C-alpha cells in the first residue's frame, strides 16, 4: 500500500434525498493492488462505488484516478478515464449475444481491429465458456455465465481501475470459486481492483488491504491478517 494510488477517494459524502448514505469516506487503491470494501447490507458500499463510477453524484469530497480529479463526472466519461464498474446484479444486455455485449463495451476505448481482437482474446482466455457461447443471447446464459460476461465486458474497456460490486451474489459456490480464481489471476497480472463483497471471508482471502464500512463510514482498515487479529472487527463482520 506504499505506492501512489491509482484511485484515491477523500472525504466522500453522498446522499439519497435527505438521507446521508456515505460520510467522509477515504479509500486508496494503489496501482496493481486489490483492495476490498466490506460491511453489512446497508453500510453504504454500493453508494460509494456508484459515486466513484459516475452513477451517483457525490454531495462533497473528491475522486482522483491516476492523479486526475474526476469527481462528479458522468459514467461514460469515467469509462474513458479508466474506471470500469461491474455493477451489482450483472446488468448485461439480454437481447444481445455474448459477442455483441463485448463488442459494445469495446467502443469506449477501441483503437483498431487488432486491439479489439487482442482484448477479446484475453477475455476468452479468462472465461472459455464465453468463447463457446459467443453467439448465444446473454439473457439465456446462467447467472454465473452472465457474471463472467459482465466482468469480461468491463475488461474490454482496458480499465485502469476495475470496480467489482458483490460479484459472488446469487451464485453457486462452484461458480464463485471460478470467478474469484479469475479475480486473483487479474490481480496477479497487474490489474488494479476495488472489490465490494458482502462475503467478508472471500474478500479477506484475496485482498492486499481491506476497509470496513459501517453505517456510511469507514470504521476500520488494514491488511487482512491484521483485521483477523482484531476480535471486534471479526465480530462485526461475521457475528
């Protein structure tokens, strides 16, 4: 965590109407690191991610990507700035094929045909089932396959920061294992990742650094082993 952050969030506040959902959140994700944001339902994790990714406008605070202030930018500008969000619930385009979903995502930062082929080849290497199902409508895929497609679609934008919101939600344990093996592979090959995951055990297993969120605030942070040694944190996370 000593290197300069690729993503830096400082004093971020965000509200839903008159309800303040996130208050004074500070999060840093160094280049090449996998940082997790964990906490119970309603802690403010998704609002934090949506404020970073341009789906929710923060009321105050700053978001910097690669040192550039992108606070409040709309999501299409943030994609071009290097932020790719895999939203909770997958949200693939069901009436398009697997290939068309990936092609659609690539337009944000596509350079040429060779660049597209390189990116889609990388996605197919990570998720061979997507290559097998390239001509199938996304709406006919299983939940696990749709989550793989959602991650692959984000990777087609060549992100500087990959933001994952609850990737294990609603998936069978065997699919979760495959997905988190892929996330670990991305991390090992240099991807910068911010992960929101309600399954704290999974998050602690793959992360370099962890922030614990409760009622809209960061209440603890540290390396996974450090947090495991603090009974009050483990009780808050696991009961």
